[in-house]
């Protein structure tokens, strides 16, 4: 599982990056956190406002900086969807 923090390098984007890394550390889960500032990649993901949080190429939050607790909830929520057999493939997020 890969987490991407999407931003332009602004203070809010960097804050989201730090909070996301803190959340991953606090959850003690093995996830890679990447910081993406490339405008082509941001456009490819269809992100219209930054900062944004992406898990396995799915945008789970954009346009603001939530607190660390909310980031943990978002990460755990994206993991639980995968754990019960939901996906982001051709079925539109249903059960495979």
C-alpha cells in the first residue's frame, strides 16, 4: 500500500505530509509515504485542490489539512475496504 501526499510545496501541503507520516508511524503499519509535487502526476490523478491524500491511487481527501486523528481514520478506512474484498477495479468499488 502506498500513500501519496499531493501538493505544490506550500506550508499546508508540507503540514499534511508531516501529519500523514506521524499517523503512519502511530498506526505502526508498513506503508510508504511519498510526497508528489509533479503537476503532470497531480493532473493524472484528477486532483483539483491541494493538499490531497491518496491511498493506492485513490483520492481519499483533498482541499484541506485534517488533524492527525482524522488522517488515521482515513488510512484505516481505506485499509478496511481492501480487507473485506472491496477494490477500485472495474466493479466500481464493489465486492469482487
